[in-house]
DNA sequence: CCGTTTTCAACATAATTTTATAGATTTTAT
DNA sequence: ATAAAATCTATAAAATTATGTTGAAAACGG
C-alpha cells in the first residue's frame, strides 16, 4: 500500500472542519467537537494540530471560549501545504527531497519512476485548495442529505 | 510522507535485477547477488520475494545452481502488478479498495480527493512495464558510465 | 551411490516507527 | 474562584522493517 499516514488523512479532515467554520463570528472550533464529528481521538488530534500551528496554517486561542481556526482563507491554503506539514512532503520516497538520502540516485532507474509519480501527485495537490474540498463536501452532502 | 513501503521499493529493484538477466542462458539469479548489488539484507529480500512467487511474477529453482527468474518477459510485467503484490494495492488510502473500511465514505469529501490522486498513480503504474524501467536504467548508465 | 555444497524455505525474534491513549499543567473568559 | 480549553510529557499498542537460526531440496564431485 502506497499509503498516506493517518496524520495526513486526519489532518486534512481537521482542516476541512476548520474551513467550514471560517468566517463565522466567534468561530474558534474546539478540538473536542472535531474529535466527535470525525471520531478521532482528541489526544491524537492534539498531536496532529501542533505542526499545523507551527507552520502557521492554523491559529489557536487558549482558555475558555478558545479553540482553533484557519490562519488564512481556505482558498489560500493548498492541500499540498497540509500534506507537506504533516507528512514531511508528498513525495513517494525520501530520496526525492533529501539529496543525501541514498547514494544510488545517479544510477537508479527506480528513482526516475518514483520521481515521476511524485510529480503527478504534487501537481494535483498543488492545485487543490481547502476551498475546493469544502465545495466538494457541500455538493456531496446536498446530493445525499442526512 | 505519502510513502511507499520498503517492500514496494526493494521489490521493484529486485525485479529490475531479474529483468536485466531475463533471457540469459542459465539465468537464475541468486538472492545473495541481488543483496550485494542493491545493499539490501538477504533475509529481508527472502521475505519480499515470497509474495512475488505466490503471485507468479517470479519462478524459483532450488539447490545448487538455482535462484530466481522472472516468470514472464519484462515487457509483460506491469509495475502496478509488483506494487499490488507487495503493497496490497497502489491506493493512497484503504477505503478506496476496501468497501467496508470506512462508513464515512458516502459523505466524505476527502475520499474524493484521495481517490482522484490514486487514479493518477494507478494510471501511471498501469502503463509502465519492467521493460520500460530496464530501458531507463540502461540509458542512465550509458549517460554516466561507472 | 553418497556426502558436500549451494541454494531456497520456514520460523522465530529484535528494533524501529507509527498510531493512539493517559495524566497533569497552563491559560483565559466568565 | 471556577470551568473550559489548549499545551506538555509520558507511555502503551500495533505495524513495519530487519536480522538470526535452522531445515529441506537439488546439483555436483567423487
């Protein structure tokens, strides 16, 4: 399985929840409600949101009445940014980003094919914003309400 | 990191080695030589080659003078077959292949985007054969010999 | 034909990373 | 003060990655 880690998947869903409330007044979303809506452990979400905060994709407000919110409008957040933050990158193999990861690179044919596949993915996620996903979500919920 | 497991990566390199010797007379390749060429533990290669054998991508010959060889010509082995055997699939997320994996599917926007990304990858690996990779390899070695 | 070597085959174990949970602390609004 | 919420630290469970040990089949030399 060429799989995304749970961090990337859960993190995107978390960001999607925040995106849905972006612009609401008094809009900070608390992790507990995300945890309930998405049935993900709140403790795990805490670990996931830290890097999102560090990379300035979300803001936090502490204390009662606090919570998290997007640091920028959803149409200015690329999915590739989320993945890059949570997965390190959206590369299929480390040797693509990390120059020194593997000495075989200059004569490695498999590097070429993983690299090409990675470019395909990157191209897709670079041109996809949180706003796009919000719209997919709304359309889908409309088509099949409840 | 949306990463391929080492099984997929090492396994492809293993298959590439076998492909290079396909057609040689007395061509069975021993794992030890693959292990040395690719600097991968021979024990780990043994674990990787078992599923490749089960799915009939490689044949084995036991005993002295034995080894492994491709079960079909390299231009008739798709990279997607190798990945499917070793990774379970080349899906980014399990919910794409496994119907029952996640109940959120009917109203999950992220499913849509992981699915689309998976189709991109699948399309690429479905149209790429071991022979293609062998040619990339030969071209690369020619360009920068030794 | 017999034993030795070569190789695959099977099983068990160890190390590492990923995934997930738990408890205690700090900050802030009311 | 009190309660709500983020933050910090630790730990546990599971999967992935890797190694070690022994066994079994086939070829080969004598």
